[in-house]
C-alpha cells in the first residue's frame, strides 16, 4: 500500500496579520472564479461539521489537494478520479457546474440524515443543503473506520504512514468503566514492524464526502 495521508488533523502555519486584510475580499475573489490563496490552517475530518468546514475552506482557497482529500474512496471510485489528475478534473468540473467555484462562501441552510428508499435514516450518513450567491448545493458525508500506523523507514529514517479504511472498527473494544481501549490490528503491511521502527497508531472514525451536487434554488 502506498504511503497515506494522516486522516485526522493537520495544522499549517499562518500569520494572522496576513489573513485579516484578505478575509473581506473572499467574495470578490470568488465572483471572478479564482481562489483567495489563503492557506488553510485547520484540516480535519473528525465530524460532519468539520468535514464541511474544511471542504468549503479548501474550495474558497482553490486548494485541490485538500478538496481531493475530502472525497471518500467511494466518491473517487464512482467518478474515476485520482490524486494525479484531480486538479485538472476539478477545474473542468468547475467550468461545467455553474456556481461551483462559489461554494466556498456557502452557508448551511438545512441538514439532516440521509434517508433510504423506505424513508429510514442511514447510519453514518448526513446530508447538508448549502446556499451561496443564489446557487444551491447538496453535500452528503459518510463515516468510515480507519487505522493509520506511523513507521520509520529503515533506510531514510523518515516516518511513513501505513493505513487502511475499513467497514467497522474490528478488534477495537472500549471499556468506559475501566477507562480501557483494547485494539488489535492485523495486516500484511505491518510485517517487520518493530519497537524501534514504530512511531504512532491512530484508529477511529473519519467523515468524508460521498456526494456533491448542484440543486435548484
């Protein structure tokens, strides 16, 4: 498996004096179809709200790397996209979908569970209705289990990430009475990992975009 990006939280350095003068210009930049260029300071997928906030911030900044990271593996497979060509694909999509480049300024006007054909709520799915400059968007996000293990490369010493999305948190037992989390991860990718090369373990839930579509206002 290729090295993976840590899914939980990333922090980037941003000087506050640089951010403040540019904030009032976000809408002007958006109307002309270009990003603000403002670095994204907090990238996290820990909850539906956090994922929506990160996605909109990335669209506003024209950060296609973070937009790509926001998409679920199901979304990527459905649309046949990968990290190499995503920047071009997003540019073409923005040209075909009126108002998509303005979605970064959107406000949440409605939210609720995703419903199946029988009208029942689908577990681990949430839907957001967004509005921006007269355009409406539907965004569905889904919850995925994952694990990430950081391991030192034997040659370079740099930390690489081994990870996987799973349907559920198999082998993870949480005992709230004892204050205990017992987790077991088994993967061929971990063969050869030792105390010396092990760096960290992350296991939990992450929320990613399942669907992004325009709606009529």
